[in-house]
């Protein structure tokens, strides 16, 4: 059967020459095939990305920002980059808060009979101080009226906070790869009226209620809270539930349990049947420490235009439910392997190549935002008290950008953070001139399935910290596999979910993009600078009277199919 092509990639564009000591300069309209052959040979036949996966996932484990485990990962990757021959390998701390580390957890059903229950504590919620056996109740705590109604009734109870979750028919596939037809559709630019709405007022109201709910649960002497996972078949999706701000109340232990177990408990309680559980959570808060929240940076020095920088990277932090293999040890492994490949084949860049491994991504791109604010551009801090109460990712932009000296020197940033699927192309972020470069640079990888350059935008990854201040930043387009349905922020995010060969393919593509950008004559094309934000309204809309009991975690990475114009 003839396979349709979504985009025919051509080399009619004059592209940068890839010059290494052993390679003669090619014609301006051609890529250096000898360089690409060596790159492919090294990456596809002798790839080492699996070594990073084993280090981060098997040896270090979960890497929650602010934790000692994150510090171990930062130091280990810094040392590994130095061992690869990169220079100035270092940690760059950013402002964060207290850390949190899970040591042990068990939940056991005692009545109506004994049975273990799969559970993951929410990050930044406290431990139980040993095993606690208590009766379970199901209540609604959605607003202050609910709190008043339950006052004096919850002492010594384990509280179920949510309704049972309806089991919907399974999707046709749990392992999603792009078809040619889907890629062809993705290549067409869609105009959306302003993009999806952002419910900032709703978020602020939920967050404000959470600040009241935590001390209420403590005052009422609740033993623990339980919520159902959004997944089925034993998959538990768990992120944050407490606060990393030292001055915020700790609350009570909050756990997410397997949906099937939660539904059963809820059914028993709805029929007025007694339910008793034993919960044991060993978790500890960690005082703020610089190396527990730091980006990892290192360089391959440039020759000729060394003060200009081409960047690549991924986020190093993860959540606590598993070992963070697809989110995002995979991206870290690809970025580290890409710079290793360039060193291994003797590539000498004109521009300096800098790798950035970011912390705090899961809490709102904090590490890459801090880098951008220090090196690229920054806006003034908000003066509105309501805005100051919100985390940085949820605030309105305030005032014009103040450009830093590094703004003009940073040429481009490439990111990988959508799981362990093969690279199929790149999101060009409505940068038409960059898209033309990408079509030429990616053509030699069509046989590896890299066929698509889309002008659409994608969100939720660290490239936004660059793009948001006017420095070109791009996320590679990947097959989703079971990222959304199974591994993203779940107890299934383990190395077994990384298909063999995918990271080798991605590493070669990433290395080629970085190499082309490092040798590009002239400057990398930029979009118009972001416009100054409009002034906020005189008075924000009133918050809704009823809000869900728990504020959502910072925005999770959407599926690349969920894009804005």
C-alpha cells in the first residue's frame, strides 16, 4: 500500500553548512551528508541513552524538586556531562521552598475484611506518624458552607473526598502513534479564536479554598483523606496536594488510591456498611537547600561565534508515584545523548552549545523560567496583592519585558518532554522562517519517520519559557504512545514503558537540529516580540460560591494534539 506523505520536505532552502575538521564544506543548498552519516552511525548503533535511564530511574528514583533525591540527580547528571567532555558543568540554583520525600506507604482495608489497597500519597502532604486505624466516611467539602456543616463530625476519621468514578468504555487504542493522515492534518494550521479560555478566577478561588481546607482538616483531627485516581486498571495518577511554601499549613495526609478500590469503598459507605482502614504514611518535609532546587548547565564551546548560544534541554524533576521514566528521564537522556554524539563525531560548533536540565518543571516551569528571567528577559513583579498570592505560572504578565544581555545572544532552544515516543517532526510555533529551516534540516531523517513540520503551537513544556520572552523555543513532535493514558504522572512511569530504539532515534534528530543551528550563517529567525500585556480590569470577577475541594496541580503537559494557534 502506498503511504501518503503529510509534508514533502525539500532542501531548496539555503541551509547552514555543517563543518567538522574531517568534512569538506558542502554547497549552500545541501546538508553535509558525511557528517550526518557519522552521526547516525554513532547514535543508532552505539547509543548510550539507556545509561541515563538506568542512572535516573533505577539508581536514584523519583526526583521531586526540593528533595535530596533531586539533588542526587542534579549532581549525577552534572558529573556525567563533565565526563562526556563538556565544559563549565555546574548547578544553577533557583528559588523554590521546602522539599518533601516519601519513605513508605501502606493502606489496608480492615472491615469488612482484610485486603491491601494500592495508594500513593500526594506530594507535600505529611505522614501519619505511624499506622493509624480509623473508620472511613464519605463527605463533600467544596466550600465554606460544607466546612461549617461538617465541623465537629470528622475527628479520627479517614475521609473520602470524591464521588465514585464511572468506568467508561476503553479507547480503541491505549498505545497511540500518529498515522500519515493525522500528520497531514496536523501540518495544516488551524486558526482558533483566542485559544482555549483560562479560568484564572476559578483557579484562584480553588487555591484560596485549599488554604482554608488544610487547617480545617487539621483542626478537626482528620486522620487522612482519600481520592480516586483518574485512571483504571491499577494505574494511579498522583501529583501534588500540599504546599512547598514553608509558611503554608501542612494539612493532613492526602492519598490517591486505585479507582477500583475507591469505588468499592464508596459503594459500601453509600449502603451504610461500616468501612475501617489502616493507613501508614512515612513522609518528611525537607528544609530549603540550594542544590535541592537547581538547574544543570554545561557547554560545548563555540569557535568563531562562541558568545552566541544554541540550547537544548529537558526537565530533570519528576513526581513521586514512580521513577519518572517517560516524564522526563527520557528527555534528559536524549539531550545528554545528543551532546555526547556531537562530541563523539568530532563536531566543532561555531556557536556555543549549552544543555539545560531543568528543575521545578512540574510546579510550573520554575527552573527554566528562572533561567529566562536571569539570562534573557523579565517583567516586573506584580503589585496587586491578589496576583502576588498566586504561583508565578498563574499570574497575569505585568509590565513590559526588560531584555537582558543574553537575549540577543541566545539563538534558539530545543526541548524534548512528551514521553518516550519517536520524534515525528517539530512544532514550529508559528515561526514561518524557522519552519523552512526545519524542513531542510529534517529531510535526511524521513526514513526514521521524521516527516512533519507544523506551524502550530504546543504548550506545557520548558520551551515556553524561551518563546514567552521572544527567544525561539521549540518542542519536538513525538508519538504519544501510552503517555496520556498510562504513564504521565502515574505509578506506571517506569523504564519498561520506553520502547527500545526510540531514544536513540530522538537523540540523533536532536543532535542534528542543534548542529545545524550552531553553524547557521546569519541569525536564527525570530517572531515578533511578545506584546506588552493589557492592563488588568479594575476589579476581578467574583469567585464562584462553590469550588472543588482541592486546587489542581500546576498545568500538566497537554497532549501535543491539544494545541493553540
